[in-house]
C-alpha cells in the first residue's frame, strides 16, 4: 500500500485495526474481474481509504454508502458512541463532514464517491455489477441481514465479498455479521479465501438461480 495513503488510513478516525485494514486493501488490490467496488458502512472514512487506495491504483471507483447518522451501536449509551459527532443543531450524529475531510486529505476524491442514504433505499435502485462488496454497516439483526440480501446479489462471479466483525464466539462480539457470513458459506456460492482478525474474505464461485445475470 502506498506509504502516504497508509499513513492517512492509520490516522483516520474509526475502529478498524491496522492488520484488518491492510487485509482489506490487499483483497481489493487482488480483484481481477470487472465491476465497481462498494462498501456498506463508511463512518468517518477509515475503511474507505484502505479500499480507495486499491481502487485508485486500479483505475476503479469505490462507492462508499452510509446515511452518516451512525449505526445503532454508535448511538448514545452504546459502546462505540462518540459524543463529539453529534450535530447540536439537529441533535443527531453526522459523520459526513469527517468522512469528506478524510477522503480529501488522503487525495482520494477522484476514486471514492460518497453515497449518502440508507442501504435499502439506495439498494432498491442499484443496478451496477460489483467486483467487490464490503459489508460493515449496522450490526443489528435486521440491518445486517438486510444489507446481505440487498447487496450480495450484485456481486459478480469471481468477485470479492468482505464481511467485518465476524466472531464465531458470542463472547467476542455480536452475532449478525457472523450469521451473514454463515449464509454466504452455506449458500454454496462463495468460498473463503482469507481471514484476518474479524475480517472474512470470500470469493463468489457461482450464482444461484434467483440471482441476476
């Protein structure tokens, strides 16, 4: 990974450990099928720098999808709440300004396109094939499974699916990311090609009869 972009990624606000971020970048850099990159859940842009660096090097585009109001676990009273991200004018979280500054300072505005909206609304009109999909949105049961059902059908054969915060032991973390990881593996349409910390890297090897294309 480019040293300047790596420094930007490490300095960016967020919760992704450095080894998982580098694995994310390596997975994106190894994609060899046509299609766009898309991440679900951008927060302040840390993962978008790791992915965007690979997208820029390959002449691709990363679409970074987030409503920027924070997931359930980012709200007041939860473990990952950061009070300074509350916009006092509306009394809601707003991570978009931090995200935009992160991408600007990393020099990635030409390779990373922010999609500001909720996952099901954007997904309902999405038609672009995906060579890479990174799921790191809301970790509750409904949002995690909804992200899986909305976006995984767009991943092309040979494409890469990355899922964050996958913990086999319930004592280590919430269940929904692990559950959607199991859905992918049990579908028979994916094979696991990498695991770093809580990050799982899968490759699509086939498409079910209900999938597009």
